[in-house]
C-alpha cells in the first residue's frame, strides 16, 4: 500500500507553494486557495504566518495518520504465524493442515509429507514439502522460516496378513522395516525438535498419546514396538529442549 502525503514547501509566497500530490480520501487534504482567503483582500505578514502554521499543523496530522495506518497494516502482517504441520498426509494431519488453510488472515500454512503420493492426496499445494523425518537434512527446508511446528508424525502398526475376524482370531501386528516407533516416534521427532530449535521456532505442538508412563500398557506390545515408550521419550526431550511447547 502506498499513500501519498501532501508536501508543503518553505516558499516565501503562497503562489510558490504548489508541490503537493494526491491524498487518500481518509487523510486531510492540503489547504486549498479558498481556505486561505482572509477577510482582507491583502495578506499581512502576521496572517500569512498564521496560515502557514495551520498548514503545517494539518500536514503533521496527516503524517501521523499515515503512520498509524501503516502501523496497523504492519501489525496485521506480523500477526500471521507460519505454521508447519508434519505428518500432514495422515488423518489428523490433513484436518489440521486444512483448518489452518481456512484461516489465511491468521496463518501461513505449510505441510510436510513423506511421499509425492501423499502430497497429491492433499492437493499438491506448493506449500507442502516432501521430506523424511528420519533424515534430519531433508526436513530443514520445510522448517526454515516457520513460527510454529505441529508434530503429527507417528509410527503405524499394521495387521499381519491372514487375519480373519470371522474365525474369532486376534490380530497380530508388525511395523515396516525402518518404520518402527524407535525410528519414527523417537529419532524422527527428535530430528524435528532439533531442527525447529536451530531455526528459532517460537512454539512446538506435539500430539502424543496417553499411557506413556505405563510400561505395561497393551499398546507397547503391538509389533513389539514399545510405541508409547518411545513417544514418551520424545515428549521428555521436547520438555527439556528449552523451546516453548504444548503436548496434547
């Protein structure tokens, strides 16, 4: 936004003071020749000084108003937070990412997914980055310049093939190679926290899980992954990081 402010010169006569430009309607207009008319046909030196004092005062008021307007715009722009949602391709991640996108006046949304397929699934937006949280270097471009990091990445236990619920069987679970909770929920989240801290992120929101202090929680037995143990370890690492945080 560019707003022009009237310029009053230090001319010795009113006829010489002609260098002013157009104003926004919201700002005081420059003094017109009609407003400078005095009851007397001739201007005395004292009345001339009075006119210029009035012009100077109104000009200063205009400058102050422009400053205030620019200040409001600057505050509105600075109030926007750039937020990165990791795990944006997951069920919860997609919801959070889309909710942020619905509020462009408040947030500049970014997403991080692991594959091109996941990026296509959520609209293939330019603000969606592809990276692997297990590879610290690959997530740096997504994290640079953000204000808030929302961690929604998690290892996912899979049901072993052959499970038939109609036979009264209990499902057995496993994790893909390289996608165990230790690698995803601990190392992957640690990488995110470290990168966010190095980038000067102002807030980290970590969506964890209940039961992290219960070693005998049944969820730990899924695929022998101890998923809550590793989630709890990442939560503690975040709490000790020195970065302002929220754990859900």
